[in-house]
C-alpha cells in the first residue's frame, strides 16, 4: 500500500501502521501492533518509510524491532525519524518480550512522570 502524506500523519492511519500519537504536543508515536505485513509511505519531501512485520495473525506483541537495520529498543518513534525516511521492521510474537524496551530511555514521554 502506498500513501502520500504531509507534515503530520493522520491518527487513524498510524493506528493501522503499528504506531500512534498518545500525547498531543510531543513528536512521539508510541508503538503498537501493525495491521499490515508491509506498507510503504511516500512522503512529500521525497523520502520513504517502509514498515514491515514478519507475522500478523495471533502475534500482537513486539518480540524485537529494527529501524534502518539497527536493533531498536525504544517504545516510540519520533516525527523526525519518520520524516528522514526509515525502514521499520517488526518481529512479532504471541507472548510479550519482557526484556525489550525496559530502560527509562525506552519509554515515551508521560506528563505523569514529571
């Protein structure tokens, strides 16, 4: 699926891609479960975002993730990462990976932590 998007990604669209906005006013998109095995976004700036998931049916937990070929432990993506173009690869599982994304720096912004 190819879509043309502009500055901010519409909320309903990003829900299906495996990430979504939670806190208005931040540049972070929290990770979730992608609903497509592969999606390519063509950005207005000429860059592309490729999102891939190895499994979908019954696999709702992120076992591992790579962004631009490098292991990625954060539980969010930034708007800048997406605008720069990215290859996002989800490795899904039917059980949660309790070792992934556990560091303080892996957490998205939360007003409740201030």
